[in-house]
C-alpha cells in the first residue's frame, strides 16, 4: 500500500481515529481474533479473580515539566470528546504543581499488540468543580476515603499516619457521603497534535500526524519512520 493510500485510510478527524484505535474496533484479521479471545478469557476469569477487571486499557503516560524537570507517570483516561481528554488526580500532587506552572503536557498510549503508539501534545486545564464532583460521586467509598486521606506526593513523616487518617475518615463518613476534597479533581487536555504510529516488521513504521490549524480544522500528513 502506498503512503498516500494509507493516509487516506486514516480518518480526517483525529478523535474518530483515536476512538477506532482506543476501542480496538476494526482490528485487522488475526489481531482482531486474538484481542476478542483475550477479552473473553479475562471476562470469564474475572468471575473468580475480580482484580482482572482492573486490567485497564485506559492507562496512558502523562508527561509534565516542573521544578524537577520532565516527569512521566501513568494515569487513567476517564472520558474524552472533541473538547479534550479527562483524567483525575490530586491538584497538590507533584504533577498538579507542575501543570500549574507549565500547562503544556504530553500523553502517550502504548499498545503491544498490534504494535502501536499514540502521542498527543496539548494544553491542560482543570475541569469544572461540578464535573469533578460528579465523577467523585461515582467512585467507591473506599477509593474516596483513600484519596481524601492521601496528601499525594508529599514525603511521609513519622508524625504523619495515613492509616490513622483512613480509619478516622471511615468513622466520620460511616453513614454519609465522603465530600470531594477541594484539592482533588479533573484535568482536561486539549490536544494540538496527534501522532498515530504503526509498527511494521520491516521497521519502516508508519507515522500519521494531525496538527490543529488556526481555523480549528486538522492537517493530516505522514512523517518518516
Ligand atoms: C495503572 C495505573 C493507573 C494510575 N492512575 C492514576 C490516576 O488516574 N490518577 C492519579 O493521580 N494517579 C494514578 N496513578 C498513580 C500515578 O502513576 C502516580 O504515582 C501518582 O499520580 C503520583 O504522581 P506525581 O507524584 O507525579 O504527581 C496510576 C498508576 C498506575 C500504575
């Protein structure tokens, strides 16, 4: 297939292309079969091993730039639409403080089978309080208590007992909902550039780029492997 033909196969809208890869719809031939089989096995086994449900394919690496230089860590993509990609965290964490100073961030999704990666550059902003609270209310109480008790990324000192805080919060909110902490909430990343990378055995990998244009549209082109 020529580069031009391949480029035509990619959706003109990068969000639609993202959805196709993220949902793993339209996986070609053998890859589709293996993916469906893997899903079926996980679903079956998770009756006895609930932790298998936690094998999430919504994880991505988030890179930020802060006072310690560039840093990456895994977070979970909770929702996305044409406005951007949303994840949740502690606003006072290392990443939260980094994004306060530098709003340009980078997202990386890696998929070993079929071999692919998606790289997204964008600018981050906090979600509205209503959006964060709405998501918080869907979380299991145990997670809410752990998140409310943790001063994420802060050094643990002898006098600071997180387990005691968890125990106290469990008692405090035994019969009432745990309120969403002020320093906890979502971020939305508005993308300006996508790269869809397709691994090829020949090492002549395909790289399809989308760049946001001033008129809000997207320019789609390929770059060398
Ligand atoms: C699979 C996986 C999913 C994670 N999801 C999140 C998440 O959604 N939000 C979050 O704050 N941390 C998440 N973490 C923990 C982060 O990787 C990181 O340890 C934490 O956010 C503190 O990062 P920081 O000190 O750079 O702020 C996840 C880790 C893993 C391995």
